[in-house]
C-alpha cells in the first residue's frame, strides 16, 4: 500500500466528499497547501536524480480540463478522469513526455462532474461509445488509495449506453471482482517479459501476478484485453517475447483464451526519458539504442521501419501459433 511522504493539496478539495475522505485518511501525513496542482514550483526546481523521491509525494486537486479526445483504437474517446501520473516508474513512461520529472500521482476529487459528462455523452449518442478513462494514470493502482474504480463502476453500470475501458500494469483487482458491472467495463492488462518487467517497469506488479489478475477478471465476467506493450528490442528480444507468449498460453484460463483480445505496441522513447533515467537510475539498463531507433518528431525516437516491420511479422507469427483464435486489435 502506497503511503505518501507529503501531501500537496489545493484548499478547495475540502468542498468535495472525496477530498475530505483523503485528508482524513492521511491525517498523519505532512501537508502543504498549493495554488495549482499543475504548477508546484518546488517540484519543478528539483533535479532529475530526485525523480523517485518526488513520486513518494501525493498531490490532490481539482481537475479543470474535461476535453474528450477522439481515439480510434479500443475506444472512441480518451477521457480526462480521476488521476494522472503514477507511483511506479517505468523507464519508457509516456507520461514523462507530458509531465517530465513531475509525473507523480495526482488525484482529482471532482469525480462526480467527470463521470456525469461521460454518462451524458454516452446516453445522447446514437451509437454505443467506449470511453478510455485510464489514459493518464493506472486506475487499478489509484483504486487502492481512493476506491474510485469501485465507485465509478457502481455509478456507471445503470447507464443505457456506453462502455468504460482502462489499462493496467497492476494486479490488485480483488475489490472489483464482486461488483455487478453488467458487462460495461473492459480491462486491459499490460504484460512484458519477466526480465523487462524486473529491469524496466519499476514498482509494478510481477508477470505471474498480472496473469492471475487476468484470469480473475475474466472469471468475474469482465471483458479482458492484453496489451503486449511496449515491445522493447533488447538484444534477445525475440526469444523473450516468444517465451512471454508461450507463458501466456500455458497460464491463462481456457475462458480467457476463448474471449481475450490483444493490442501490441512498440516502444517510443524520448530525450526526456534519457536525461531522467541517466540521473535517477544510473545503474539501470539503457533501453535507447541509436543503431535501432530513428527520430519521430521533436526529441522522440521510434524503431526504424525495417526493424519495426520485421518485429511485426515475428509477433504475428508467434500469436498465430499460440493464439490463432484471438483478435489482434492493432500493432503500432
């Protein structure tokens, strides 16, 4: 269980029930009042080497941005929801591109307003819409602190239309297993080879724990997906990902293998990641490879096209061998 070192909070959070609950829950934690959760000066001034120490803090505020972003993968919209950032530290985390070293966990207490907009949008649409509520954070992790995912499912399940979806790298799913979700929630669990999880995805659940969570979620009636993401082309990457797919085949339940869908995403990296990782994790492996990667916009890198095409062919071959009846939604 995450226990923050300090709490930084906007004073208006006390106008919300969740704000009061969180302040009471962490009554013994030192607190610092702030004007704006987006601009904490003392955090911005810290060095990259303090990255992990910064993630020991918890920021509580009110979300002011509620713009839905159209999406064309496994949802119709990416929706700003109850948190951003994370307590974990994956060395490729895309949130670092947006927040730099300030990719710590921020909680937003005005959940009623956010869910109300989702419900209104869903019920006014002529077609069924799916809303991605976990694009800025990990709601399985956040739920351990706020119980927001339980609250969300219980308050969304009676809508006439619409679905919610979220990805996770965590296995703490027991609190949502007994909820009558009415099939309106899709949970996608991200996996990687054990070696990559252990050496790159710091602070996340282990592979065996994630596989167990997938089996539990499917048994509880949730629609489940598996993200093989991000695919990182370390020297022996093909062997590692072949073994990962074989392990999924051997440990997933028959029910999961009958119903699951997949997403496969190759890693995108950035100059910001390089600078933070060099200073915050000086003894960690270097996942940037200038021989394999090429520029992708300002300060960002992706695998070269020929390597990317070869990687896609390889992964499709392995998936066809072990999961021939499962749909791959996309490979990017």
